[in-house]
C-alpha cells in the first residue's frame, strides 16, 4: 500500500526537482519530505530520485511512479468527496497563461469538471503579466502563470529553464541584430529576453509581436526569428538554439498558482482546482 501523504510529497519533489521547494509548497519540514520519499522508495523497492548536493532528477522508476501516484491520489480524492456527501458549487474564474495552450491542461480541467459538475468554471487565457494584474484587481479567483524565481508569491507548481528556440533551418548572423519573436508587454519571457540581450550588449530587433502563442510559433517556424521559451514545453517544429550561436543565458522561470486575496465563495472551488493542478502538474509539460 502506498500512503497518500507520501505520494503527494513525491509529486511535489518530482515537479519542483527540489526538496526545499517541495517542503515550502506542502508546509512541511525538509526532513519530513526526505522521510516521505525514503519510505515511498522502501515501499516500492526502487530508487525514485537520483540526487546529490546540486541536483535532483527522477530515475526511470520515478518517471513510472508519476502516473501511478496521480491515479491513486485522484481516486482517493473522488472517494473522499463521494462519501463526505459535500459538493462544491459556485463560480470559479480561473486564469491560465498562454504557455498551456498546447499542453494537456484540458485533461486536468476535464477531470475537475467531472468531479465538480456544479462549479461554473470560467477560463481566461492571457499573458502571465496580465493575469497577475487581473488577479490583483479582483477579476480572477485563481491563476496559473509564470513568475520570476525570486518572487515568492503563490505555490510553486514547477521550475523550468528558459531557452532560445527557433526553426530547424534558422541560421543567425552574428553581425546583425538578433531577430526576436515576442509577446507584447508585460510578458515575462519578453522582458527576460530583452534584459539578457541588453546585458550582453547584443543588438536586437523585434521581428514579430503576437498575443497568441500559436502566432508566435507560426512566425518562429517560418524563420522570422528566435523566441524565449521554457525548455520543458518546446513546441513541435522548433528546436533549441545551440550555444555556439552566442545568445545569452535566460535563467530559470517558475510556474505558480496564485489565489485571490478575497476569494469569498470561490475559495473552495479554487482550492480544489489548485490541488488537481498540483497533482497533475507534470502533465502540463510537453512530452
């Protein structure tokens, strides 16, 4: 038997690749997180993580455990809800950043709708910066969006690297300004790309601006320029720009869940959807 508490801890570590971040997300001591993982590994008879003083990575058995952990926890939540006899109701205004357009987010939302049919879910897809503004203004109840790693607001879902991507046949001329394919302000990736290039002293130009991720992908596939994108979510048809191109490092970016300050009647539905996203966070990255 696998303990739900240990499985939740395992998912948190797998998604953040950090025992410290997992402890922060779950409100546990880091020693408790380590204990949960050790007990789960003992129960499975396999190592789930390869870890040293600098990095944490899933083993092959850990990758397999991801699917089992999600299934067990989802079944456990459905059973608890059924026998508790309580049903969530009300309106939930949920905002998700453009990054999730091509991921398996619909599966997470479908599962939430199945488990909570009396919640009226209203989905808004926008830029991360815009979602943060709307949340602060009280126009949204829950947001899943990018944040800078130094920003501690919200609950970390996972951390990823930002990298430069382009079309497979794109060749950059080091003597000419870097052609950029970007979201409009206040996009996090746009700001990071411009800061990095200016910090390097590299000239740049805007080749394409679009508020749609599909529009940016189409422009990048067509060879108009390069774009900053998360490593774990690179769309088909695009490739990472090699280091020999000389583009600056873009650092890391967090994907986090943020609740409205005054959620009111939406607090219960918002918390339920947040738990569903945290449980299935690894499904929100492209394979």
